């Protein structure tokens, strides 16, 4: 079709994409990562009681249940004592902020999660904050160099975009993977439990993964407080996969095993670091507990 300058101008949502005003906050990843269960994205306990008993008892035909029977059936369903398909019929949507592309790459592997994200191709990126693991912040000289490097990356991004000779789609490749990301994650109950049980492990999974799923589970306990009594998630659960593979050639052995998984014979040189993960907290760690350790201990107390 021909060019027509008489057409009315359209204000696109990405109309400010060429804004390269630089502004950066360097935030501690462990302290700033947030998970919110979105109101309206899940069924209440009473709503579940209305239909789960009918679903799991469908084999024997529809019948009316007393409130006590409904409660018992629902509890048994959560414990895995009823038709497992019922656990795929109700969903939850979380908003995760303060995560990085490292964390994103891990959760994208869970193909049963539906994602929606703040993207990099449709908005200006020069004001994105940068998330920094506590261990790097506790390494003062190296942290200064890290900040200088990231600042230079943003400056290069600005100059590339301002040149009008390089697309923002290409200029974004210069930015670090540690910029703050915001992701919506929606999944059914069965998927949620699987994701939490996999990513809560502290021997293989990184702290970012641990924190996201711990905060997810804490959000669930806020809306379904009765689940606390069932102890469906153990913050110190064993990782059988790790135990079976720790001394095999394809394992990722970084740290000495956590107490709950120290159930196999090993050599010190089986591991990259001769210590547990929490001992790797920077070149000059503060004397107080790490952010991660404080959060972990708080949740352990709440869940017990």
C-alpha cells in the first residue's frame, strides 16, 4: 500500500523504545526477589470443596456430600489419596519480580508452566535495575569492577541506540544477563508441587531457584493455611537423584552435601568446593547471617 502521511498518528506502546536515559540500581538478589500469588488467579478453599468431591467421586455417580465429607475428600486429594487428575483442574498464577535471566532459564524448562513476561524488544532498557547475588556484593573490590563493567555495557547500549544505525533489537545483546526480570508464571497444582520439590533442593539448584519456590509455597500457605498441617513440602527434603548421582561422571558436584543428603560415601575431591554452599558468601562476608540463610530459617520456622 502507498505511503500516506495524512493518516492519523498511532501511539504505539513501544513508542518510547528509543529513550536511552541511563538509570541503574544495583540490588541484592536475595533481598529484593519477590513472589506474589495474584488475587483471582486461584480458587478459594470453599470453592475447591464445592467441586473436588464431585470430581474424585465421579466413578460412582454424582451424590451430595456433607460439609464434613467435602473437607475430608479435599484433604485426601491434597495428600494424593484420590484421583490424581483432580490436581490438574485448578491453577495458580504468580508474579515473580527481581529475578534474572539465569533464574528464567531454569523455570522455562518446566514446559507445563505458562509464562508472560516483560520483554526486551518492545521497551527501553537503559533504566533496568541489576540484580546482584549477595556473595558478589560481599566482595567489595570485585563488586566495584562489576558495577563499572555493567555501567559500561549500558553506555554502549545507549550509544548503539542513539546512533540510529543499530536496532534496539540488536543493541540489547550488549546488556548483562543479570538485569531485573518480571515474569508471570501460571500452572496447575500438580505442576506446582513438582516444580517446588525439584527447585527447593540446595545441593544442585541455585539460591535464586530456592527462593522463588520457597516464596511460592509460602504464598500458598497464606491462602490455604490448612495445608500447613499436611507437611506436603519439606524445606529440608532429601534429593534422591543427587544422592544416586553424586559420584557419577555426569553429576554437577559443587558443594559438600547438605545434612539430609549426606547418606553416601564420598571423597573431598569429589566436589568443586570443599565446603557447603552457604560458606561461599564472598571474599569479605558480613558476620551476620546471609539474606538467604535468614529467609530459609524463617520459612522453616513458619512451615514446621
